[in-house]
């Protein structure tokens, strides 16, 4: 559910972006989560269901999850938000980070042993 214009901006900035809409359309959330984990990719989403999968259902997490909880936006804005968040990428690693447009909060992802 990440807007195509923001995908293009992130790629132009040199980020290795896999858009689920382009290559895995129709996959359910559990499969998207497994793909991110398998490929070592960070998951960036507007979908709150990933929090339930990770924290309530104890799915194994990918390296990082960024949940964008902004009710309305222009299609290019999410790339700018990520640019802001990625100033210190190490602070996001191993964490579930929520960006609301005004605040950023984060909690550790539970690693299964």
C-alpha cells in the first residue's frame, strides 16, 4: 500500500525497494512478512495488521518495521517521511517504529529463539 511515486523517489535516492504491489500483488500479510524476513528487508507499511501478527500472534519479524499512521497525504510524502526516519537507520533496526506525521515511537521487535 506504499504509493508508487514514493517508491520511485526512494529508488532514485539509491534505496533497494521491493514494492509488493509490483511483484507480489495479492500476497497476504503473513506472506509479505515472511518475504521481508527471508530477504532481510525492512517492512514499510500503512497496514496496522502487522503489529498484531508480530506482537499478538508472535510471527517472526523482519529486521525492522515502519508503520506509517498518517490519515491523508500526497503520494510523494511517504518518501520524505522515510528520508527523515532514515537519517539514523541503526536506531530503527530490530524495532517496530510508528510514524504519525507528528510523532515517532518505537518498540523492540520480539526475536524468537
